[in-house]
């Protein structure tokens, strides 16, 4: 097995983790885009969409890279041979479905892909919670600042 695919997986995993970490901590920049601080805002919504997109694309890239290392996504219970474009489409589709719905069961990972899918599904559940907690925290912080100015 070559080390290059695993290095790419580590780099993509780092970008995913940094994106999620920044969102949860309420950083004011995501991928170099400066966000304004206020209650629910378009910027907060965009930051959530950007974070979801990064995670879905990142995990899709991980599945795609691992497909060349013998860790496949099985469709319909059968291991099918697909070309590179087909593998990429399956990888991104599986990533999006896993992140947003916990999957339909039409594509199933094998090997370490199962653990990776489990981590992605967990992130899919935690991100909306982090979003709500962040909004509540902002509301409380803003409310206590307003009271201290009165």
C-alpha cells in the first residue's frame, strides 16, 4: 500500500476537523471569509452550509481515495466495478446521504469504511446541535450585555 493516499486522507481529515472546530467555537472566519457577529444571521447560516459542504466533500474525497486502496463502497450487496468517475460519484453521494440522513442502505461501506461512515454520521448529528447551542449562547451573551448597559 502506498503512503500518498493515507497522507491525503490525513490532510482532508485535518481540513474537516478545523472547519468543525472553528464553527463550534464560533470563529469569525471560515475558509478566510470574515463573518459578522450577531444573533441568527445570514452569515451564521452560510457558515453552517460551508461547514456541511466541507465535511461532505471531505468525507467523499476520503471514500474516493480509499476506493483505490481496496476499501470499497458496495452497491446493492454486490461489489461492482466502476470507472473513476463512477467511483467519485458514488463516494460523494454516499458521503452526502450518510451525513444528512444516515443512509438509505443502497450503498454500504466495507472494512474501515464502516468506521469512517460512523464518524461522519455522528458529525451529521452533532453539527445541528452545535449550531443551536451556539445561537443560544449568543442570545444569552447579547442579553446579559444589554442588561449591563442599562
